[in-house]
């Protein structure tokens, strides 16, 4: 995945309006009962409508650049998820994201800390991200893959594999169902 850069000293690139919009919506979401009628509307607004009606995101959520997030059908994102989405986050259908997970698409330049380097994060259909796991910039987690709790994922996870640890590595291959 190709990296791109955002200069945070450039107001157009920094996008302070989007920052403020996300901060305000996250605050409202995190102070609204998830069963309240307005909760769903706030979540949809945070992601600019790019969340399927069958998906749910639990509070406390922290999202930076929510306009860059796409969430498919039947996705569950549990409490206290951090989405730093400058590089773009795609969550395909039937994904489970456990509590305290971090989806991070950007990092700071080694020499100029006012520049962030960005690569997308993609969670493929049916994958499961364990509690407290961190998915770092440029990572794709494959179809039906599992990332163990508290793992730090620095490279792509293939389909149907369980990865865990710091940094995450292959633990086992998931056998076909029925074997």
C-alpha cells in the first residue's frame, strides 16, 4: 500500500473542521445511551453515512477523521475503540472488533513531527480483532483471520490464520470448518 503524507501545519491538509466535527460527535456518542433513538443517528453522522444499518459501534469511541471510515454489514465494534483514520479504514462485512482495540492508519515522520505518514487499514470479511489489539498503518487482516488480544499487528495477516504477540506472528492456521 502506498504511503501518503499530511502536513499538519497546512490548515487545508490538517482539516481542523473535520477534527472538530469528530471530537464533538464522539463526545455526544460517548454521553448518549446506545439504546436511545438519537444514538444511531450520531454514529451514522460520525462516519458520514458509511456504516451499514446492521452494524453497531459501542461507546466510548474515539475517531479521528471519521469521514475516512467505511463499515460494512453486521459489524460489531465494542467499547473504547480508537480509530485514527487519516489513511482510511475499511471494515468489511461480519467483522468483530473487541473492546479497547486500536486501528491506526498514521504515524509521525521521523524527522518532521508535524507531518504524518498514512497508509490504510483493511479488516476483511469475517475477521476478529481481539481485545486491546493494535492494527498499525498499512495492515490488512485477511478473511476469517483472528488477531489475539493485546497483539500489535505490523504486517498483513493472511486469510484463515490466528496471529498474536508483540509483534504479532502466526500462531496457527484455522482448519476448514468440519475438520
